[in-house]
C-alpha cells in the first residue's frame, strides 16, 4: 500500500488531520488500534475554546457542533460558603463551546469516511521504519494479516499509550502534581449554567455540564486512591459539602462512571523526527485542571496539516518550524494549568500541606477577583485567546 500521509490514531488530532488532508486532496490512510464503536463511545473532554471551534469551522468540520453545542461565558468560584461569578466572555470576548469529545470524534469520523477517507480499525503491532528517509514505511497487523504502508509523512496521533512517541526520542519533561481527582459522570442535569470550582478545606471539587441530562464532577482525592472507597453516598456527601452554597444546590443522579486520575503532565521536545510528526497527547499531556488537552490536540492538527500542504506547494519552512510553533501554546497551557492548580489545591486541605503556598494561592485569588487587569489577563489565557507568545 502507498499513500502520502499515514495517520496513526483516530482521536481528535488524528481525525482533524485526516479530514483536512482529505479535503485538500492529499492522500492519507488512518490507522486506529480500537474499534469504531469504542472510540465513538469513550467519554473524554467536553470544553472547546472558541479559537479552536473557529479553526474547525474554517476547515468545514464544525457544522453539527455549531448547530447544537451550548456556549459558556461564565464560571463560579465557590469558597467560604459564597458564590463568586466570573464572566470571562465579558473580559475576553470569547466563549467555550460544550461538546463532549466522543460526539466530536463521531462527527469527524463520519465526515471522513463519508467523504471517501480510508481507515483501518483494530490494528496492532504498529512499527515505523525509515522515518529519517524520504519514504517511511508503517507496518501493522489486522485481521487480514501483516501490511506495509509506504508514505511521505507519518502523523503520530496515537496518544499517551501509543507507539509513535518512542520513535521521536528527544527529551520528555514531566511534572506530577501529587494529587488525584476522582472523575465522575452522573446522569443528572447540570446544577448551574456554567462550570463550578469548589475551593474547600475538605479538598477541591468541580462541576462541568456535558449535556442537559449528564454532568461531569471531579473530587480531589489522594493519588492512587481506589474507586471502591467512594460509595454513591460518600460521593454525593462530598460534592454537597465542597460545592454547595446557599442558593446553589447540587443535583444528584446515578453515577455511571468513577475513575481516579493521578494529576500529571508531560511535554516531549522536539515533537518531530525526520518524517514523523507528533500531535496531541502523543507529544504532550496536560492534566484536566484547565480543560486544555482537546484544544491543544486541535491546534497541533491545524498547524501540521497547514505545514504538510505548504510542503507540497514547495515551502518546507512550516514543517521545519512545526515543533517550535506548537510548543509555544503547549507551554503556555502547561504554565496556566500549574497556576490554576495552585489556586485550586494549595489552600484546600485543612491544615494545608504547605501553609506558605496556601497563603500565596489566597493572595492570587483575591487579586483575580478584585483587579480587572488581573481578571482580564486570566480570562484571555483561560479561553486561549492569549497563548501564542
């Protein structure tokens, strides 16, 4: 088999890359380890920043999203029994679109296949050869046997557990927050129009709407905690304690997902080697503290497809600069995630593990709530408007 671009991984990054290449008339083959049914049902992120939505729209990939996705413009800090609304759209002029990742994946996959795109599901034993040559080869196995796919470029979009990361080498920078989040999905209508961030002596908590009938919650827990420690009754007791305020009750419902996430980040530099280019979590992971992962994946996809198209037009500079260009936004989002984590977690536990950092976090929060310039700067990075510097 021969193609121009082998796209490995059918998450948001891989599907955006494959769709754009297909629309531009650049041949590609999409390889995915899981089944189509699995990737269309896997619940993940749900907040898409406006610049990312406009990027999808400009590439003809946002029709359904724009038709049905609710827009969020505010969130609330909840602490000391009080609600503190924060209108980031008034400060930045941009919104979040609430669109669960599995629905976006379903849309993008259908658009790719309906447009004549080629995809192979259930692949295994993926290996790369000759990535520093002008004609790399991807080998993989499926139900029909072993295959070789010759290509000009490989887009490594197969995530944190994928195989393409190991071929880049370079250096990986890691950070462990030393905390866990209990991720919960409840069949319950949202308790508020926007996101709720609960800063409480018992630990951090969050509420994020997903659909009119489903809500995502998070609870700060010790790293490595066991979900079996969290009964239905204990979960709701903690959510009410950490998020409930007068006039702001939390709506309960059956819990359909419970898993513990250990909060950690990594960044691989560079994001390319030879004819292999990483995108999304193959190259970087940002903990869900600031809801940035999906947006970074789309940014990589936009930059990579533009660079590949420029290559076939005779301009190789965008591909040469791809890694450095992506990493500007990646590191801005990593820094923001750390900054926000300090506010969320440093002053929660009573007594705090580090009283000095707790006082710093409280000072940051006071400045954020009482200084318009500080609030504006926060809003612009929160929505991704000021990330490329």
